[in-house]
């Protein structure tokens, strides 16, 4: 494997990732929410950062951009559709772009919905997906700036990736996501097993992230809006999948 990925817990429930490409020694910081804990983790590892990869503009993903860029001379990479709101952006990427990161390549997906411009980074050779606030373990981001249609389309792009993709999302929201998923899909055996595993991990103070995409496909209600059984469970049998998605997202908003 060409990537060495480390996870840092910051703020109340954010995850920042440090990604080292082992051949070149390049080190990317994915969504530096804040400066100090990222700097401390880099120092502990003895890693010198070279890049920031931003998924979207929110302050809990870009708060460390400017000071880290200033002190380390980093290249800041982010979504073209929102380049005006990414502090210090140098490289703007859009759907279908490939970004060379040392010997690794990130394929970029536009995934609007949570914000107007949001991208996900997929490192195909390592099967690593940095999904920001689009796809969470058992959940998806709130629709602050986008429509249900946009978010459902975005999630379908990510769902098309291989089952053995590892999903590195940006928040530890999994326990509440699991409670919600069980409330609408409580007969799903795979979901019940997954929820039990999540509960045990949280009780032990362990992260539930990252998670395997194959498991998300079977259990995450936001990836299953076109599943007729789930549609029926939310009272929308035979409805369009976008309508089902809209309903599931609305229920989660008021859960
Ligand atoms: Zn966000
Ligand atoms: Fe966030």
C-alpha cells in the first residue's frame, strides 16, 4: 500500500487525516479543522506536511489552512465550485479530475449537497475515500446549501466505488446515525450487527471511523433510497428514489 493514513480527533467530533505517500514522502492534511493538534500530531510522527486537501469550505474543515500553509509552505487543494471560500487555495479540482500526489493518484468527485461546492477524494490504488461531510458512517451530511436531488446524486457516485473501499469521513456521528437508522430499518440484520459493534466501540472510547463501503451499502439508509423495502418502510412504496431520500433526510433532521 502506498498511503499511510493517520486519524486525529479534534474539536468535539471532527476527524482530520494525515496521509503520507510512502514513495515520495509527501504528506497531506485532509481538512485541517484547527492548527495546534494537527501540528502536534505531525511533530510526534516526524512528518513534514506538503499539502492540504480540503473537501469543503466549512470552518471545521479549513480552520487551520492559513497558518499551516504559512508556516510549512503547503499547497492547498480544494473544490473548484467553491474556490472563493477555501482559504489559501492553490489548486482547484472538479468532477473527474485526477490529482497526482507523489506516486499516488486521487480521483475527484463533485459531491454537492452539504455545501454548494464539495469534493471527495478517492485514492483508487489504496481504495481510500475521503468523503468529508458527504458520506458519514451510517449517515450523510445535512443539506445546508444543496437539494436532496444533489445529495442523492453525490451519494450514488460514492456508492459506485468498490465494496472494499475504506471510507474516511470527517465526523464521529456514528452512534446517533445508528440510532436513527435502526428507527427506520430495525429488521435489517446487517444493520443490527453493525449498530452493536458501534455501541461497543463507543463504550470503549474508540472511533467508529473509518468504515468499509460494502458495509455502508448494506446498512446506511442514505445509500439505500432506491431500495423498495426501505421506501415502503418510510411510507413511500413505489415513489421516486429522490423523494425517498428527501423523506429519510427530513426524518433524520428532526430525529
Ligand atoms: Zn461541513
Ligand atoms: Fe463538518
